[in-house]
C-alpha cells in the first residue's frame, strides 16, 4: 500500500476510497466487494485506487488494520476495570457496526480458526500486559491473560452487529442500551473477579 498522498486533492480521494470501501467490504465481504462499485461511489478510477493500495486485498488490509487500530485507540483497555472496558466496546460497536463486520468477514473468508490476525499484526501486547499486571495485583482472576481478554471481548459482542441472537442498533431507546450496559458490566465484573 502506498503512503497517504500529501496533496489535498489526492488526500481527499484517498479518504473517499477508504470510506466507500469500508462500507462495501462491511456489507459484502472480501469476495463480494466490487472495485467497480467502490470507484464509482468514491468518484475516482481503478488506476488511482490501485496506485494507492495495490489491489483489492491491499485495500481491504488497509481498512481492516486501520479498524483494529481505531478500536485499540478509541477504546483503550483498563484492566483494573474490565467491566467498563466491555461497556465501552459495546458502545463502539453501536457507533461503528462496520468495524466489527469487517473482523467477521476476516474470520469467515480468511482465518476460520486460530488468531484473527498474524502475530506480527496483532495489537494485543499492551492489553495482555495490562491484564497480567491486574492479575498480579489481585484485581483480576488468574488464568491466561489472552483467554480473559477473549472472554471479555466476546461478552461485549453479545448484542453486536454479528450476534447470532440479536443485533442491537444505535436507534434503539437509550433505556434499552442502559439496561444492557448494566447487565454487561455486572456480568463481566463477576466473570473476571479475582477468586
């Protein structure tokens, strides 16, 4: 993938491509996304898109890894309060359902088992260290920090756009979200409490 262009016009095109492609991939997956739809909606052409991203896979990777970084930066972990972290993840899924859908497409189309991304691309190190430190301080139950993190994330996704039971939306009444946040907070707090 090429670095983001410096001139304002090129930067605007680059951003439009990313925005349009994010929605395209979130809706249709990697295999179902169409470059033709992306370039038309982004008001550009294939040559420009390929100059920035190389190919369809490169475009998806730019979007997907950007979404992982966004989640890490927008919803930083607080291992001393994993229940609050789970609720903040829930809220982020409401704000940006496309991001969780992208991760689901990776699971369905690229990596049906094991880690979602290769170890060189993972952003878990800080989270795992924070959980291990909270465990050492007696604030979080013992166990593999990765498994604790995985469980908390899974709980935060109970009503996510990829739930097998019910997908929540931001348009639902605030009191419904408040009830879910309370249940999620209590459930995570109990699940991760030190023995």
